[in-house]
C-alpha cells in the first residue's frame, strides 16, 4: 500500500492505496464518488475527464499515486450546494445530453476549456488568435465522445457561457 | 395544426426533469450503485478462440492471489438451463446460460470469471488463468458459407421472411430503366458510452440485480429461464442507462456471470464490462450482403423491385435482421420481391442495433433508388414524390398517416435543394444528395400506476426505462397534463421490476406505449376520485371526470373543491392503474414514421477525404411529446446515420472470428467536430390510429435516410457510386479528378 495525499473538491484526503489504482478508480471506488464515469479506461472517450491543478485530464489514464499533493476537481465539485454552475445549468437548458453518461466528462472538459480560451491557448483550428466560434468549441470538445449525439447542444451550452464571460 | 385535446404540457419543450441529477454526477448508473454491503469485483477471462472445447483450465495461480475470493469456470458454475432453451418468450427471455459446459460459443466468450475484493486484484489474477482449448473451425463470413444459408423462422418479430407480389422477372425484363447492384454493410457495435454493467446479489433463491437493461420484464424472464427459478424471485433495478441503442435490450454476458460470482461467494458481485469486452460480450449488428434490382418505366415510374439479403446470426440466438423489410412499404411498384437468408455462425450475439433492418436496408435501397432516378433522368425528390404509394404496396392496407410527400417537399425547401448539385470549390468537390426515411411505428403492452398523496403530489411508477430518450420527462408531462397539475407535482419512478410491467425501451415503441399506460392510469384515477367524491358529497354526482383537476391538497372541478384527505380510507394515497395495448388499427393499417434527409458533402479532390457540411432532416412522427427531447433524439439518430455512411464498421479477422477494432480508438463513432449544425424539422401532426396520444416512434427514425443521403451526396460530388459501407477515402481515390 502506498501513501497518497491529495485534495478533491477542496477536501483533503490522506490515503493508503494500491499503486495500481488509476485516478478514476480512486475517485469511484476508494472515495465512492461515482460522478466521474468509465467509458473505456483507455483514454479514448473522455467520460472520466476531471480537472487537476486547473487542467483537464483523462483520469483513467493517470495513476492515482502520481497525484501527490494535487488539487482535483470532479463533477461533484461543480455545483454550489443545489445551485448548478453556469455550465451545468446551460447543459440542462440546451438539452446537451440524453443518457447523461458522458455528461460529467463533458462538463469538466468544458469548464477547463473556458479557462483555456481565456488564456488564449490555440487549438489546431485557431488562425491568428483564438476566436469564439463553433469550430473552436467543436475541435476542443472532440476528445469527449457522446454516443447519444448531443454535440450541437453541447456547443450551444458552452457558447452561451463563454459569451457571457467575455 | 391537427386537432387534438392536448393543449397543455404535452409537446412543450420542457427541460429534462432528471437533468440536474445528470449534470451533477448524481444519476446512479448500474456500476455506480453501491448499497450497504461492499461489492466484490468480477473480471472476465476471454477465450482466444471462437469455437472449440476447453481441455483444461488452471486457476490455481489466480486463486492464490491476494484478495481473490473465487474463480468461476464451467467446472463450478451453478445449475443452469442450456443456452437458447425456454425460447417461447423470444430471444431476450430465453436461457442465457454462461460457462455451463466446456463449449466455447465465440471468440471472447468467457472461460473464467475472477472475483476479488478490488478491480486491480481481479484484473491481475485474471491474467494468471491458463486455459487449454481444442480449437475447431468456425463460421464467420456468411458469403463463404452461403451453402449453409437458411430461411429464418421470422424476422425480428415479422413473420414474413420472403415476399413476392406481381411477376418480378417479367416487369424487370421489360422495364425501360434497369439498375442493379450488390452492396455490403458491415457489422456494427452500438458502442453506448456506458459499457454493460451488473451488480448481482442472491438472498437464498431470490436474485436482485442492479444493471443496465432496456426491457426489465424480459430480463427477469431471462434470469428465471437461465437459473430455473421463478421470475417473481428476480428483481431488476435500472433507473439510469448510459445509452442502449438496442445493445441493452436483453441481458448480456456480465449479467449472468455476476449472478454466478454472487452465488459462489455469497456476496454482491459487480462486473462492469471492459470496453474491449463489450465488442464480444455484448451484441452487435450483423453484416449483410444485399442485392438489389430495380426497374422503372419510361415515365420514371417504378415497376419492379427485388431486394435479397444474406446475413449471419449467432448459434441458438435467433435474430435475423429485416434489412429488406422497409423496402416493402417504400414505393408503389407493379412487382416486388424481398428475401432474407442467414447463416448460423460462431460469432458473438448478432442483435438489434438502432433501427434494426431500416438502418442498413434503407442505406442500400435508397442509394439504389438514387441510381434509378439518375437513370430515368428525374430529380431524386421528384422521383420519390412520383412513386409515392397510395396504400401499402406490400399488404395493400391503407397507411395510418403518411406525410412523406410533405417531408420531401419541405426538406427540399429548407435545404435549398436544386437537384444533386456537384461543383468544385478549390480542392473540394461538393455534392448534394437526399434520401427518404421510413421506420415502422409500433405499439406494445404496458401498465402503469399513478398514486395521489393527500397533499396533492402524484407518483407514477412503471418498469419502463430512460435510456436517454427523455422518458422521465415525457411521462411527467403526460401525467401532469392529464391531472391538471404543474410538472413539479409529479414524480416519475422507472426501472424497477417491483413496478408494473411495461414493454421497456426498444423499437421506438416506448414513449407511445408507456405514455398511453400513464395516460390511462391518470384517467382511471380521475374516475375513481370522482366516484369517491360523489360518495363523500352528493353535489359531485353526475359530473364528468374529464374536467377534474388537482388543486393543492384538493380535487377541483368547476367551482367545487374537496380535500383529497376526505376521499381515501385514511391509509395514505389513492392509486389507480392503467394499461396500453396495440389497437386493431395495427392490424388494419400500415403504420410508419417518415422523413426525408438532405446532405451536402465536400470531398477532397486530392485525398478523397469526405466531410459532411450540412444535413437537413424533416420528420413526420405524429404528435411530438416534447419538442426539445424529440429534436435531440432525432439529431442522435442522424449522427448514427453519419457513422453508418462514413465511419462505423467492426472488422473481423476471418481466420479466427475475432473483431479486431475492439475499442473506441479503432471503432470510429462521430466526434463533435465530425458533426456540423444539424437542421431538424418536425411536421406537426396527430396520428389517432397510433395511440390516444397521437404520437409515433421517433428514436430510430433519425438514423433512417441520413446515411444514404450522405452516400448519394458523395456520388454527386465524385460521380462514383460506392457499394460498400462505410464509404472511405480509399474507395474514392481512383475516381478523383486527375491532378495537374
Ligand atoms: S474512461 Fe477515460 S477516456 Fe474513456
Ligand atoms: S448523453 Fe449519452 S453519451 Fe452523451
């Protein structure tokens, strides 16, 4: 068993874990926070996306022991009590999900994406500078699969929150 | 606007009522359920061969690993009825026995299940199981074994496997325009984002499973038929399902294995299939070869249609996909012939995937219709309008409502259709294509219960599921409108076999069937309330329950009002049941949903890369129960159509019967950037022959027509017809303009 200290949604944890445990399984099994989903366990779907020290990662592709001292934010940390975050509310309003299984990952991904836009970080479709256009959101959200096909509505939800921020 | 009585919540674009739970990670899918006892975790050891017998299996090293509580193999599985037996209730209800004998059913078939305290322990121990198998040759490609092809007993519920009307050979022989072609459509996987998962727990002879399943009633029978127990002793709980698309209609391998593990250890066992498991321990859409011959006269009227399919099905799992059945109801013709043949193979379960039959059948048939329109020199929209049938060409029955013409014409208008345009923009070849969509409208039996509490809150219960289809929301709307309350006064509870049985989600019949059951339950509750009111207060005698509503903790009618608390027997709420079943109109009429789809693609003139630029769909699905969720479902279907045309195929290594691209990096589904703005329109309507709500199935309609519209656009762009799906850039390379 390996010692691990990290913070999840503001709560510090002092743990002893099997070094084989992925960050995703740490959340889901050891901490019983099942909001983050396992769609592939191989970094291919984005369902497990969480935010670590401000950046989005696929938590299934990362061993928990590699996160000593890190600050992890999961879908459970997005709302303020019953009050949904602007992105969560926009997802409901724009029907940006159907089955909801990819949704925690989409929302974590989109939350980090808004900060990437703010920092002006370019993507493969960026020309001169980052612009708030569909193409930019679609490209940056393409690591989060949605088999129900809520893509258009996901873009609408993110766009609404991104526009309100600028 | 068609006239109907629904003027309130039904149809409104209400936000999903379970939305806040889903966006905050609080909706509990099967693998999220925890319960009060810790779960053991099961990991599947898969067979590396497709057919054969286990000679020996060595589990000692696995059993010696830390945390391992049991290793299940064919040597210690509990008593089971052989796989495929007790098939009276259909393939979903039959025995789904796993590892009952030493026989291997397909590649990836479980040879062992390792059960341990943690996932990491189980996975490691599973790698230590050694299994020696005497392999035999298997059947994987139906075309190679066409000599073994048989006519299936039925087609996924449709008794007519082959049809013949008129003299095809004569009509085709003298047709002014003849086109023919052989198409190949691949195996596909539904690839729902949630892999199949089950938590099983025995309590003596009673089995409780939390799992991801679309039809709970059949699932319950499957467990009962597998373990030879009473269905009443099986409880299935499935409140949230992370996508189904047919792949979770029934129980799959992990479900039975979890029950095995739980039996052996006496503890709850959870198995979430690994994504790679899903490709062989879950179902898939089978591959098809489809041969089409179409003839038209000099006026562009279709005179002859022949559609013959050859496919594959898994042994002892009777599912033959009805790929030629949509053809039967599509166009007027003088002669028509359709047939389906299948070869039994040593493959994982072939089964329904979104729009079984139509999805692959219209893909090829609507491509061929495009060819015929070209051959006749008639615009493809005009060609379809010209060949619209007045009654069902196959059965001769009248259609319930068929607004295909309107779909075609409005679609052309919204898209700006000017024929199958082809033009060049720099390095891009642009093409426009279109296709018609058709999907049977079905109705099944369902029951529902509605309970009114003394404070005026309504609770609706039924074992229906919400697989992303919006069931929680539309049933809330139906109950709220029927009882005259705001949606926040209604709670819908789904996904539990303790609730009244329904048909579940599948075949696009869920909303109409279960919505009707809830509607009928509300009517029965109102009748009952009125009877009780008349007993409590004679003023209420002779009133009509239709106008009755709930007003706070009272029932109200006109200016009368009575506290609900005075109506019951003091023991709590008042409840009523309602039921739905298909009306005689399903026998006397041909019932379908319709649509027309229009696509613009750009093909890279140098590389052949295909980009979808626009997709417009116009749909006729009767009364839309929720404008927002219906639009989403149609979009999801259209995206499946994009996948079918351009991306999705499960490739099999035919030497071994192994699906090779067993993950989401290699089985390509459309990602966000693959999907342009989809333009979706729903024609207002009300089909009184369908059900009391006037709705028709919508969940599978969107996939129909989308794929062939894209394929026809690729043809328009390049002048080359690809007769295999998905269409890839390498299929076009040789047919691109010369460079320079
Ligand atoms: S579960 Fe991590 S990317 Fe799919
Ligand atoms: S909402 Fe079902 S996969 Fe995205």
